[in-house]
C-alpha cells in the first residue's frame, strides 16, 4: 500500500526540484525526505528517482505516480471539504494569502463580511507574491489566497490548485504630469492605439517596476519589450502608492492596475493601456466546496461588487 504522505513528498519534489527545497518547505530534514522517498520506492517496487548532477529527477514511473498522487490528494481534499460541510457552523482558523494591492482594496471588506456572517471563523492574512501561492497552498501554509496574473504573464498551469475568477481590471501607465511628453489621461485617445504608440515616448526614460522575480516586474519588462524596447529600470518597489509617488516627481514611468489609481497624486498622468490584470481566488484542488473557502469566495465577490458599484 502506497503511503499518502510519501506521495505528497514525491509530488513536492516534482514541483520544487530538489530534496533540500522540499525539506525546507515542509519543515523536514533533507535526510528524512530522502529516507521517506526511498521507502516509497520500495513500496512502488520500481525506481522513482535518479540522480542528475546535484539534482534528483523523477523517472518516467515517478512522473506517472505523481499524476496519480495529484488525483489522490485532490480526492482527499474533497473528502475534507465534505466532512467540514457536515459540521454545524463555520469556524476555526482560515489562513489567507493576498498580493499587496489586494490588502487595502479587497481584504478588509471581505473580512468584514466574513465576520458578520461567520463570527466563529478566524481569518489570518499574510502578504505573498502570486508566484509563491501554489507552493504555500500545497504545503498547507495557506488555505486560500488572492492571486493575479497579467497579459504577457499568464499563470502557469497547475493541476494541484483550483481558481475562481474575481476581477478583471485595466492597467495604466503612470508618469509625471509636468512634462511635455505626457499622454492624455484616461482611456487612450484612439481605441486602436498600440503599446508601441503608448509606451514609445518613454523608451529612453527611467522605469519603476516591482521587485525582480515577481509577476509585477515581469509584466513591466514584457510589455516594454512588446513595445519595442528594453526598459531602463531605476527603481524596484512593490507598493503601488510608492510607484505613483515616484512617478509624480519624475523618477520614472510605471505600471499600476485600475485598483491602485485611487491613490494617485494630482500631478500624475494616468494613461489607460490595452493590458489587463485578472484577480482570482486560489485554493487546493478539490477544496472549493469547503464551507470556509466557499464563504471566503462569496465574501470576496461581494466586496469586489460593492467596490465596483461605488466607483
């Protein structure tokens, strides 16, 4: 009989690439992970791993077993959700991840709705970049998370995580108002303006992006490349309020989503771009029917709907 906990380790090795990374993520020692994977190989009766330099890679049999592990762990998540549905009331801890701009814009209203409807629920929020959410969900560090992706930076396919849509919003170029190169505010002057036409005037300017390794950094770099130039990055900050403040004093051009434009100083020019950010709620595959997660999704949709109606 194959042990589910060892299947989980094998799946994490497939996703994370090294035994050390699996050990760090799941708070094991590397030797304990290696030992458990060795036991799993004996249970399976065929080699599951092979050395490739300093890395361990899965054999074809190992990759086949990972596919089955995904299905098994999803069924277990469904079972946990169904059992939770039998219990009366919704309560206990709910570990929530959010991207930084989702904090002030979505999270407070969502938690207020949850507190009103389910006072026994104990939400616990932490900021996290969307690129790390899948790992944290699989490791059990999060139960649910607000995530986003952008045009040019689509989310990587991941069978271990389910997502439901929450919000789609346009992106804006933020630049200093005191410049004769400023573009019109609001929607583009012509509906068929291209990225090259909208971003081109700032091809030789300094740019403000999110930190390297984040989706916010990737969208800035790839959008500029699509417009025909490589951005000269001067500042790397993740907070959109700071991006807008730096743009206002002429420190560079930057991208902000519509959600952040309410923070813009008066002397910032905002030019709508033919780019979009899509926010979603993510959770472990099979967990969407869990009462606490379903309650969070409903509250988040209510919060987004109320904010959209007020704008």
